[in-house]
């Protein structure tokens, strides 16, 4: 984190609190980088501790005002960077377009800056002779409408992501750059973050920490705030649009506390000194579910506690993001770890990082009681059936979908079933479900993927650094649990096109995927919440309740009839479109087999079409095979 002897001596004092926290943080070594500015070096930044001051009081125009004092050890060329490649985003998502009003001074005198044309996140300056600091001042113009991006400030709450309100000097590993942040919040607001500091009035001066850890420690703050101790140094910090949204029952909170205990039982240790769930219950601030090592940023719609039974789809969020403290933050694919935020990340192993996290998220949801066992089984059925509609698997291997965050940047797709999307999440879940079943079979039920979790993620108790891995490390650990052709297993499911999603985890675990005319809990809740009819599993359509088609499954009956997303169904079999009329028409076409006649509007043109489909409504579910407890039942059983 430094450059000269004098600065190093200063840093020994300035970084005292950061060094204390750094005592058990594993540190990966450097990777080859492309030097478009200054290649980062794993040496201390010589200038000393950066002082970052953020004024976050403007909740009307939603402008963060920033003053950053950056100490320097020498005159001459210097590059300041805004973070570009952001951990957890799996893509270059830094919001450089929202940085405005940048001025840089030294000793009160203007310093000219120039943007690097090959890296627009880089600002080049020349430090004047004799200057001890350069001061950067700018504004981060956060979104005032969703059309401008995610809304992070409302009149009642805000979310500070440090990469949006800071610059850092190029040429050093970010873990080698000390920084001390101070934030002034609106009067009366309370703030939560993995950082610790001292509050004076409405201003909080956070302890000195390295820039890497600062970026990994965002803030939620709000006027309606409540913090609940979940045990084991884990806190649920909640902000909401209205105070009544923070009222919960003892049973609801007991399930969250059990989540923390079940995670400890699973992994065998915690990889943090403390952990802060940052949890917003709001329909005003934008949605998020983003992992960090000692915290996570989470948003759900109002009603999480007050309409508990209606919020089934939201209750997978916290188990997933909590799992990331072990899988994704502590253990991290070697090519996803980078020394700073300008070095591109390589996403190939996201089927472990996100796929196994998705797997454990559902397991921990079931073990903690946030999901019932039946709800979990319904979720598995829905996931597997949805993945089977991804006809793009015929040409696009699952691993190639790990590049989708960069390729598509989560923009809508017209033919998502053929193009595929970020299937490494849920198809990764299905792969790991089968891996668990294989381990249990190979060991006669003595071991399961829990043993892999402890052997792979449960090392180095208390370590909140990063330990990197590659595919061979995963295979080696699996073979240590249960010898098997794991290399061939991953080649088959990860590297090669497939006809359908892996489902042996069901059959080996005592269940099979079947279809009926009644939706399971997850599909039913998704239809109600998203106000649509989901018959992607059958006729090949997902249709909003107003008749607009949101999805047409490639090569389905709907596809063959010439339908496309964005088309609106006006009438079904001579009746005005409604969700009930659509379902009734699909059911009626089953016996006798008669085509469904629809009138559609695409742009300003109308057509009458016939859907040749007679298989009725199709909703997925898991049916039990045989008697007694199978390995899938065992997997979902609580451990505490």
C-alpha cells in the first residue's frame, strides 16, 4: 500500500487499525495484467492514507458530493482510476458516466487532468513539484429515475457503494492503498456497514482500512432503521420505506437466526470478524442482491414481514448472499481475483462461485425454515423445468453462459431460450445437486456435498482475505471426499452442449420430475407476483395478464405459430384475452384435440393465428420415488 521510506514510516501509524483487522486475511499473488495505465504492484502506496469525504445529505436531487485528499510522495505523472471491474458484478459495471464536475488541485492551485482514451476510467495528471497532496472534488449524480440506472437514494434511505464516490491511484494493489472515509448523512438517519467508526452528530468517520476492503464494505442508511443481533457477530440491519415494515414476529426472526447457525454447521467456521446484512424493504430504492465478504446488499419489496406468506420468492435472497461470504469472497476463482479494479476478470468458474452458492442458498433456506421442504422441492422442479426450455443448450455449453454478464450485461433478450442467459446459476445448482447424490451413493450415505463444503470452504477459520482456486482444485477436493471421474463429470455438463439439464440429482435422490395441470407453490407464486401465465413448459408462452407476450420458447408450438415477444394477444377462441380465458383454451384444446385460435397485435398490425397444441396445461413438480428417506431428503434436513 505505499512507495517511499518516509511514507512507509507514516503508514505504520496511519494503518494501525487496518493492520489489526488484516491479521488473518489471506492474500493471493499477482496475475499477469495488461498495462494500459500503470500495472499494479504488490507494494505499499508511498503517499500515505487517502482521506475521503462524502456529503450524502441531498436526498432530493440525489447527488453525492465528494472531496478526496490523496497524499503523494513525488511529483510527476500520476493516474487516478475510478473502479471499473467490480467484484460480484462479473463485468465492467463501474458507473463512470455519473461522475461529474471533476476538479483537481494541489496546494489550492488547479491541476489539469486528461482522460485516458484507451481506459475512460483513468484520469492522468501531473503532480506539481513540492506538492504533498492532490485534492479531487466531484459529484456522483445518482439515478433519479430507473431509466438512468439503479436508484440508490430516496427521501427515506440510501445506498453508498464506495466505487461510485472515490478514485484511487494506479500502480498498486488496492489492498496496499490505505484510506479513511467520512460520510455526512441526513439528520436523524442511521447507517450500517461492515466498516466501523466514530459518529459525531450526523457524520461518521470510519476507521482506516485498505481500498480493496473499503470497496467491499458498502453502506445502507435510512430514517426507518432497525438492527437485530442474529448471533455469532452477525447483524440484520434493516431500512424500510415505512416503520411498520420493520415489525416482525419472533418466529420470523428465529428463522433468520437459524440461517446463521445452519451456515456455521455447514461450513464449520465463519470467515469474518463480524457480518452485516444490509437489508432494504422498499419499492422506492432499486433492487439489489450483491455479496461482500463481511456484508451483503439486499432489497425486497414491502411486505417481507407483514405479508410473510406472499413473500416466498424473496426468502431465498439472504441465504444466497450469506453463502457468498464463503463461496465467492473467501474462496474465489483465480481468474476472478484481480489486484485492482482495472484488471479484467475472467468468469469461467462462475458455475462454482454462483452455481454452488445457488445450491447452498436453497439448502440453507430449507434447513433454516425460511423455505419449507415442499417449497424447496417445488423450487427445484420449477428450476429444472425452466432450464429444459433453454433450447440454446443445443449449441451453447453451460460454461459459455458464464461470459453472459459481459456479453449481454443483463439486457433483455428477444429469444432467451435459444440465446441462453446466465444459466450457470441454476444449471450450476442442478450439477451440484447431482454431485451430492453421487457422493452419497459412492460413500453409502456416509458423506455428501456438506463434506466438500467443509473441506473446500471451511479452511482457515476467521480468515477474511481470499484463497483462490482453479478447476483442478475443485476436482482434487471432490476426489478426496469420494473418488469418481469428476473431470469427466464436469466436461459432460459444463463444457459440452447438452439436450437437457442434469436431473440425476432428483432420481438418485428419490424423486422424479413430472408435469401436471396444477402449479406448485413457486410457480403459482411467480405467476401471482409477476402477473402472468407461465406455460413456457408446455405451449411455449409466458404471457402477462394484459395479454402481452414476454417469452416465446424456441421451437415450441407458439414459436412454430409465428409468435414473438412483445406481441399482444387480443382474443382467445373468440373471447377477449384474460389469464383465465387463456388457461381455459389450453385445457379445452386437449380433448378433443383442436387448435387454439388467437388474435394478436404486433406493432400496429393484427393477425389471426392457430396454435396447434393439445397437451394441456403443464406445470412441473417432483414426485417421490419409493418409500422412506432418499438422499435429497437427507440433504434438506436441518443440521442444528
